[in-house]
């Protein structure tokens, strides 16, 4: 490969940057910049990765490292490297091992990020432009690469900006104990096609995936369905669905919880209430905050993908302010408070808080016969029943998902025979929930191989229902009967007066979570199906909502 040379951005890149600046109400650019592509970044095992450098022609305020498996085409490169370089930051856009010409090796998601991140920093140290300080930035997989680096935080790191992220991929892929099928089969299918050089064929593949991925999630057994969809590519998918035990050594490079105890620089976290990783982002905040780390946290009304569209104006301006404060060392903090959350529902407003969760009191609701949900416990002996049939699994409608989630009209869910739904009378005043709701469910099943999916929704006067927050658990067959406690995802939501609160209890949510086949056989390779009939003791069950004052 020829020696990399610095070039000016093209006219098309300049036009795109100008449009993004206007659309996001960003501060005006302060510098021209150059782009040097395909810089060689040697790894300890002899593999050479590649990186692009976006460098201001004027004064450089600091270096920002971004590591990604998705490549840096004109749009992504301009949105990240170009945006920051035009405002004074040198940006290293490093491509992960096995992607877009970075190492002549297969892509193995998340297996090499700890060592590759450390080796990328070692390469930076040897560059004549490196001044001994840098920041990291990125969301989703780009955030995972940061947590991998923070398993042994470099002394030169001064701040980190981390969005929509998981620090423990096993806990994300098996959230609640069952494989998150729709999201991670869908992601795998996208990634295995992402380097298609023909743009028309790439778009055609994306369109086709809207049909083929849902069809694959409905087939059994899972391993064969995945192989048919992926056409022999992406061998990691079979590994994901086959290695289920979190203690399996396969997952060790993807379990980065120790980084939360080792990172000591200021951190900006950004997420959305309907993001698939929102519960892990809250854990990141809580553990960093408990250790006294300077951590700020923004949560908007977004899905995983919407943070880059609907949320982009806010999050990009926050990123620029954070870098100016901590990397450029302006010393100016523009945030009104560490916590900046959007309260959904009837509030529909941003709220600044000193910490999370805010002070609340418990508001307890009890499921009642005939589908009621009230403040008094049901009479002893009151029960509700439903039957879960894995041959006709309860469908996923919206929710905190990677690809197809969000706030949806879920009215049809409560009318299904395979759910138990409980709804309050119309509220006489607004009720604002801030924190993590919990459900104590007195549950019995005639088949111990069972799951529980629970949802809180808001029902409008016309009967339209929309999801607020969900919980899920794959039950231990040895403890499937008894009082089961299920946590919902954190929430900031105001239920409006005249609306109603609905609790839905089901035996699954397909394909967000793989269906429970109702047997003790391997869920990846089995196709035998057995139903389960559930009984809920209403007198011993309760929903606890943390309500703000």
C-alpha cells in the first residue's frame, strides 16, 4: 500500500458538513482540516489494522479516538471525524479487526477489543503529533470498544463519551436469561452484508432483510434457521446461541464489568428509554457515581437508532460541550445538572436532576379478578390463568429493542388469550413514575420450562394502549412456582389524568426473546414444543411503582 497522504475534504463532504451544522444548530466550524486515510496500526500478534486521521489545519485542542467495526464512509466519517476536526479536535477513526480492510482476518465480534484497543493507544504514543492526552467517543459497538480499553485504562485518557452501550455482552444477548433473538440475529445479518461494494445491492439487501429476518426468527431449530439466513457467513451467531452459560470462557472478552471499577476520568453517558442497552447504561451510571467518578447522564425518549436521528441535535451539542470542558480544558460546564432525563407521557418534558433515582414513594397496585388493577389486594383465592403455546408465541410489539422497538400501539396484546391483562380505572390525577418498577407475581405453572414477560402500558380514553416499560425472566425450572420478582427497565413517565395503567403478563415476547419451547432440550437445536398453563394468585401479587412527589 502506498504511503498515506493528507487530503482536503471533498466538495460533497463540505456540503454534508454544512447541512449537518445547520440541522443540529451546532457551533460554527473553527478550522479547516485534512484527512489521512489507511494509516497502518500494528497489533501485538502481527496483524495490521487501519485508521483514518481527521486533523485540523489550525490549533489542535486535543485528540479523540473512535474505534468502530462499521467503517467510516462519507456520511459516518463526516458526522464523526469531520464534525470534530472542524471544531479543533484531531480525530482517529480506527476500524476494528476484520472490517473494511483492517487486518486480513475474519471479523470476530468483541473477541479482540481489549488487546486491540490497548495496542491502538500504544501506536498513538509513538506518533509525533501525540501530546500525551486523549478522549474516547462512540455509541453501541463503538462504546463497547471503549469499555474494552477501560479494562486497563491508559494513563493518557482524560475523558470518555459513551452512548447506548453494553459493558457485558452476554448479559445483553441473554437479558432476562433467554437469547434476544430478533435483535442479535438481525444485527448479525446486517453486519455480514455491510461491506457489499455495490450500493444498490446493499440497499436491496436491507430491504430484503425486512422480510427474511422475521421469517428466520419464526423457524426452528434456531441454529439451522440462522444458517439458512446467513448463508454460511457470520459464524459467531452459532457460537452466541450455543454458549449459553455466562461462565463459559467464550464470553470472557465480552464481559467488561471490571472496567466500571477501574475508570476514573469524567464520563458522559447518553441513552434512550427504549434502547436495548438502557438497563446496562443505568448500571454504568450507578456504579461510577457510587465510586465518586464525575459522571453525567442523559436519557431521551429514543430507541437505539433514534439517538442518531431524533436525538442527534441534543447529543452532539452535549458531546462538543463535554470535550471543550474536559479535553480542551475550558473549565466551563454548561450542563444544569448531572442528570438530564426526558419524562415521557403526560409530562413530555426534560428534567434536570442532581442524581438518579430521585426521591420517590412506593405506589402499590394489585391485580384483581376480571382484569382489574387497584389499590386494594384481591380476596384470598382469587386467580387468573392463561396458556402459553410456543407454536403460536405471544408476539413482540415495540419495547426497548435494537432494531424494531420503541413506543408502539400495543392494544392488541391485551386482547390475546395467552396473556393476563389488568387495567386500573381512569386516574383522577397524574401519576409520575421515576425509577425501576417491580412486580411480585405469585405464579404457578404446569410446565416448569417457562418464561414470564411483563409490561406496563398507558391506556388512553379511546382504548388505545402504548407501552411504557417491560420486564422479562426465563424461570429456573426448579423455582418456577412461587413468588417471582421481576424488575422492569428504568422509566421516567407521567401517566395522565383520565388515562389508565395496564399490566400485561405473558409467557414470552417473540422474537424479541427466543420463545421457550417448553422442554429441557437445547433451545438452539430443538424444535419440539410443549405448552404451559399458568396460574396467578392475585391476592399475593402486586405491582410497585416508584412515584415522584
